[in-house]
C-alpha cells in the first residue's frame, strides 16, 4: 500500500460508517423536531386551564393549547378508581382550533359527572400525554364552601406563579377562583399570554377559574376561555353568570357599562335567581381609591348600581387601581349599617402597584404596594372575606351576616286566599303586595293595614335627569284605579304603575298614608320592588 491512498475495501467501509452516522443523526433530528416531541414539550409547560360552561356539580370544562393541528383527547376517571393507569378511563375526543401563530386551542366539557366527586384526568394524544391532574365537582346545593378572588395580574408572572402555588398549599379548601380582569398588559401579545398561561396553570389545572374582562384584555382572552353561554346577544364571554351552592355570581365587562342590552340582561339575570348570596365581578371600581378622570366610575354608579342595589347584591369584586381596598356597606351613594348595603372589594394580585389614595369616608380599609388575594368563605347565612398578602399575612377581614327582614305588625298585611296577589318584604318591615291583572298591569300596596285615601305622595328622582325632586300626586301618575282592596281581611291601597316611570330610582311615601296617622319614609317601595317579576 502506498501512503496517501486508501484501498477500495477501506473506502467502502468508511462510506458505510458515514451513512450510518448520517441516518442516526437524521433520525435524531426528526425525533427532536417532530410534532409529537413539540407537543410533549408544550404539554410539560402545563398550559391546562379548568373553567365551567354548565353546572359545576355535574360538568367540568378543560381547555389547553399545544402545537400541531392533530386530534387530541381528554381521559378521566374517578379518583377512588384510579390506580395510576388510564386503561379503564373514559375518553372524549376533540379537534383543535387556531389560537396563535404556533398553538391550537382544545376545549372539552365533561358531562354526566357525579356531584362532590374527585376525578383524575390527563390531556393529549398517544405518545404525548400531559401529567395526571385532578379536579372535584361541586356538592349539590351546598351552603358551605370557599373560593378565591384575584385582582389585576398584568405583570410579574413569575411572582404570580409562586403566589398561586403558595395559595394552594395554604388554602386547599378553595373550590374555584374568580379573576377581576387585566390578566395581561397587552391583550393580544402571544408571548405575554404564554407567560400568563404558564403561571395560571399551576393552580387552575386543579381548580376552575372564572375571569372578567379588564381594559387590557382583548382577543387572546376571547379566543382562549370557555365560559357559560348565557350572555347577552353579541357579547359572549364578556358577560355571563353561574351558580355555585347557595351563591349566584354575575360577571360583567365594565368597559361596556352603558349598553342598554346589558342592563336589561343584568336586571333579568338577578331577578331570576333564588340564591341566598348574590355576588358580582367586574374590573372598574364604581367607588375608587382615587378619582378616575375618565368618568367610568360615575358611569357605573349610574348604569349598574341601581340594578345591583335593587336586587340586593351582597359583595362586588373589582380591580383596576392596583391597591387593596374594601368599602363600607354602600347604598344610594351613602354609607349604610352592616348588612344593608353592598361591600366593594378591590384586589391586586400582580406586581404593578399604585400609591394609596386619600382616606375617603366610604373606605373601610386600603393597603398599597402589596400583591394580594382574597379568600371568601360562605357558611350558610355568613360570608367571611379574608384578604392576604402574597406572603400569606392577613391584611383585612370582613364578615356579612344575612339577617331576616324586620317585621313591624303595623305595616304588615296578612295574605288571604286571592290567587292574583304576591307578597314581598322590603326595608324596615314594610310589606309590598303586588296584584297582576289580566292585562299584565302591575299594582302595589303601600303596606298599611287600614283604609285608603289620597294623601299618598311620591317623589321620583331620575338618574340625573331634568326632573329631580319633582313631586307628583299618585292619582296623576300612579293612579288609585283600584281604590281600596280587601285582602286577607285588611284594606290595602293599590296604585297603577305606568311604563313612563320605569326609569325612576326612588319613591318616598311622604305624609299621611292610608290614614296610618304617621309619616312613612320607605325607600324603594314604589319602584324597586314593583319591577320584580312573579
């Protein structure tokens, strides 16, 4: 053999080695960059979020994202039957829909579940499954449960993720969470939404989360979340409501507080619930820590608060101003005794902070420059809200106790056998009795058990209209078309409600009413309770 040259057989062996190495490298490259590998990597990121679209006692909605538009599955089984293997689990198949430039969104609602039951589940496809997670369905008609409220996130996702892990470790009793909006700074930024979902899934792959839209939320919010489909027309996912146990939750997009369709929907939604507790969630505070010069606080007070107050909402959760704040009970813009007004709670769970505001008279507690969360416990007739910092230290507590309406025998009319009457208690023990005639007209009673005369005067205050404090005789606008009615052995005064006064806010009965011989001041007797359907 001459130096500098290789024999034919040696050359052939070397070529074989090169081919083998090339094939191995190509195979490794294909495996590393295959859709399955990408899917597995994405699933390990943990972008799985639980919400509800139907009854929390018998359903669970699961949503996640991963690359590759391939069919996927959810496998689930009761926890007591799970032995580490999904071989006997039920499976639901699902197709993906485009979410961002890389990922597809998958969502499944599991139905026919048993109440108050823990399930184990996983998502993905063959060769690319997520880890196993668990969730628990709601008990049927429970009166004892806890939930979590989180205000603005918007920044600091690494810190937020750590806080969520700490919340779950220290508060394992919470059954679900609500978010007050501004989940990200830029509502259409893919990278930022990826950071939010990475952090959120640390907790919300285990308990459901129900969000509200803030002024920073946009297309990614609407594309990702699966939420109840009971919204006003054209406003899906921006407005919805749901029940859990003995509580009714209504979630609103406060950017659209002037929409008449929304106001009608909100009134009907609250009117049709029979739950003991009524709670609302929206982003902008009607009672701010500092003045909002955009005027949205005043607009919410004008458009939504009369409805929330009319239907006795107990607590409203808000955000936007990046501090913790709780108000005293408020109704009609005035501070009320405990249990007679709405308490507004402002949260801020991210790391964007504003300075504290002045000590306004309606503020019960405020604390700035701290990330915080609120744990709310409902136990029958008692609601307890505890605000904590990210370190778990208690910032504030508040308790609301449901008390039975006061009864005053002098203002009570005992129902008789008439089928056209409905009785309803109002403030200070005064009773409103409604009469619905065949034409659909609604009548009301001032609540006096004696004879009737025409000395009943009502003062109507418009929502900032031109006729503030105008006084009208009842015969002029309400009329006493039915005069004196006998009902259950008592005389009652009734009046006709015309459509022209449906927007009036208050009605005060002034002077002698029904020969009672005493002055009666009964806010809301003429309007707020008349609008109640039956």
